[in-house]
C-alpha cells in the first residue's frame, strides 16, 4: 500500500551494517566484544581493565540503538521517495517508515522491545521529516530559545534561564544535514563561501545558522521559538513585566498615536512588548509591518505584513527593510511598525514619524533611553546622510515621543525598566523625562531580584493630548508608589 513512497523497489539497497558491526562505543567496551584484548601488563592495570569492563547495559544498548538508528536512517534516505512523501499524510509516512524499519530489523536479526521500536520509529520520523534531535525541543512549549554550539552542545532557554540540554547530534555531518535541510527549504544555501544564513522554520520560528570555517567548533544554530499564543498586555502585567498603571499609560500613549521606540538588549522582550503594545491600535487603522523575519502577530483587521529578503546566490534580488519602508509610504498606511531598526532604514523611519505617520513604532538595541538616542544618531551617521548633528538630533527629538526600555535581569525575569518621554531640545541636547521606572531594592538569597514599579512623580508632557483624545488619566497615576 505504501510502496509508492519507496524508490524503485526492484533495486536492492546496500544492506546497512548490522547492529553487531556498528561502530563500537569508545567507552566501556562490551564483554561480548569479540575483538581480542591485549593482555594487561600489571595486576593494577588488569583490575582497571576489569572495572572498565563492568557493563553499563543500558548505556551500551542505547549506543547500539543509536548506531542502528544511523544505519536505518541512511537506508530510509536511500529507500524513500522523499518527493512523494511531501504529499503523504503523517500517518502514511509513519507507517511506511515503520514497515521499512521492521524489514531491516528482521534482516539484521535484531530484536527490539515494543518501547524501543516505538522510540526508534519516532526518532526516525523526525530525522526524515523534521529537524531530527531538535524536534522534541521544538515541540516543548516551555522552551523559548534553542542554541546549538556544534553537534554535542545544545543549550535551551526556559523562563529566562539558559540550561544545557541532554540532546546531541551524532556528529558534525548530522548537524549540517539538518541545517542544510532548513536552509534549502527556503531556497538558500549555507557553505564555506556563504557561512551564515537567516531563515524561518515552517512553524514560524526564527532560525539563524553560521557554519565552518567562521564557526570554529561546528555549526552554530540559534532558534527563537515561535509562540502561537503571543503574550498580551494582561499576561505581561501578570508576569510582573510592568505595572497596571504603566499599562494604562501605555494604552493612552499608543491610542493617541505617540511614536514609540522599544529599546532593549538581545532577547530582552522587545518584540514581545511591541506586539503587546500594538493591541492598543484601533481596528479602523491601516497598519503596515516591516520585519527581517516576520514575528509580529497583530490582532487588528487591517494589517499588511512585509518581510525583507536577502540577496540570492548571485547577489541579486535583495529587498531591504528600507526598500519596504519606502514602498510602504506609498501604500497609505496610518501607522508603520518596523520590527527592528538597525541600519539605513532609520532615516525613512524618522521621516515617516515626522510626516504624518505618527503612531509608528519600532525597536532598537540599546541599554537605556539616552543610549537609544545615541544609537539612532549613529545609525543616521552610518547611513551616510551628511547632516549636522544638531539637525539629526532635532529630527530625532521631534520624531520620537516615547522610549520604553526593557531588560532581561540576571534572575531571568524580563521587565520594563523605564518609560521615558522625549520633551524637546535644549540647545544641542535632546531633553527627556522619565515617567515610570523599576526600582530595584534588593536580592533574595536564591538570586531573585526584589523591586517594584513606580511613577517618578513627573506628570506626562502629553497629559493634555491624552485628555483631548478621551484618555483622562488620573493625576494619582503619576505619584510615586512604594513596594506593594
Ligand atoms: N515579560 C516576559 N515574561 C516572560 N517571557 C517573556 C517576556 N517577554 C518576552 N518573553 C519571552 O522571551 C523570549 C524573547 O522575547 P523577544 O523575542 O520579544 O525578545 P527580543 O528582545 O525581541 O529578542 P531579539 O533581540 O532576539 O530580537 C520570547 O520567547 C518571549 O516569549
Ligand atoms: Mg526581537
């Protein structure tokens, strides 16, 4: 029934090595090993050898099954018609794999118990159809990031903390095969002359790989998992990322179309915050989003999404964020959201913010609001715009209304450290005032950071604007509070 997924079955595949011939593990050789052992020279050595011979049966068996898996995988790749498999259902593929495996096992004269056989079929399905050993990690919703440092070291991030997983690849080639699989699925290539690549996995996760020789110890892969359920404003308040008062203020700021920049370090929650803030945008507005890798999931009805594209192998066909942004200005947007501003597109972003597309938002990599402004200045300078610093600053000062600073603290928690308004220019200096901040008060013995959110006591310079738009925030919102 499933033979249609096999290649020409009249061709006998090269039999895979039986389990007995599988590469022997370097640790604790099996006592049944037929290879003659050289006689130990001293009694001490003999004792040592005997100890090493104590069979760790489970580990041995696992190593053998791994070797068997590798052989079976090779056979599956030889036997299966991968092109036909693409159209097959999951059940059909699983059944076909299971049939080929059963055939091979009886040929090799290997007996596996039910659980081992199920596990083997399961793993082989992931090898053939998915990302091999990474699949269980991709399927685990508590994991945010997967970071591969060569074949034998895979870290994961859970609840803001990095931990080493017990998942490994067999070897460099195994890892590279998975990388190639992802990259070729999006029509790209990664090799010595093209050593790094960005891609998106079928489930929407962000994928970046860098391979040898630039990656010194084997391919480096970073995956930011795609969350189907994006964190909303209420979730973030519940997690302690910011206070309900800050949420009220942010609602007024976004709804009254202030231009907002979310600033933070890598993995600090910038995109998550931007996505949550976008929930305050009205349904009657036309929103255009521009990203390098589409991660934002806006809930509004009227959203146009754009994704930039790198050049192809001939170095042609690149569509930059700046290209998207320039085109977006001709697409009658009410608001433009750029996932992350990191280069020359800053000029068009500032121009858009200054010329009627207020309510636009973006993120930048910076450590605090002041630093964020310097980053913007630097990006303008790098874009090659010959403009005196004062003019650049006045562009930034009038374009940006609000900088929201997010951070991942050392205890793994992600918090909004400050909300700062840009109030104007004084001479050459952009003036700003902080409205809310996270006040750190101590450190618990377990390493947990203690602190609370508070207003600074300064009234928003946009209070009248908020009131005009029907967001009459109470004056008490701006009063400092202690720990709750
Ligand atoms: N307040 C929060 N509480 C718990 N998890 C969070 C919080 N904010 C973000 N996260 C999770 O942290 C991870 C990183 O978040 P996000 O992608 O928003 O960071 P980023 O700053 O945009 O990262 P990058 O610099 O890589 O673009 C995500 O998996 C996200 O779901
Ligand atoms: Mg991001």
